[in-house]
C-alpha cells in the first residue's frame, strides 16, 4: 500500500455495497479512522464526493469524534464547499477513531424502497 501522509481508514470503505437494507427509524453506526503520518499537525475535514443515488437526500448522516459532532446533514449537503475543517488539529502521529451514523427517518415510507446511495469520503 502506498504511504499517504493522511490516512482515512486505510482506503477501505466505511460500509460496503448491500451491507444494509435501511428501514424507517433505523440508525447504523460505523467506526473508521483518520491518521496523520505527515511531519506537520493538520486541520482536516470530512465530506462526501461523487454522491449519487436517491437516498442522498433522504438519509441523515452525522460524523462524530466521541461526543463531538464534526458534521451532520444529508450526503448531498455534506460537500467540500459546505463543510468546515475540524476545530482541533490532528497532531503528528495521531490516529482518531471517528463514528459515522446513518439514520433513515421514520416518516420516509415505501417510496424509498430500492433506492441507493453511493459516495466517496
């Protein structure tokens, strides 16, 4: 594997295709990490890119570090231009375990059946 100064989950997906079939009211939590292997402390921001699928405006996503919310919204709204950098720098050699929560709102009914979501983070 190529050595990157900033590693996000070793390049592995946070969740994989067909891993979950969401139902109204369902929340899925997945942990992942960000690690700073550079020679400088850095500010970082996590955002969604290459978002596609009708669930991009339906699912509610929250990314947290412990109890601190780093960002929250729908995948289509959590873009590079809409997200600010984390307030706390990622120190040299630091590795943080973050959590991403996907929530399927209760009020979404059968019209969301067979809808998909794809993204890069």
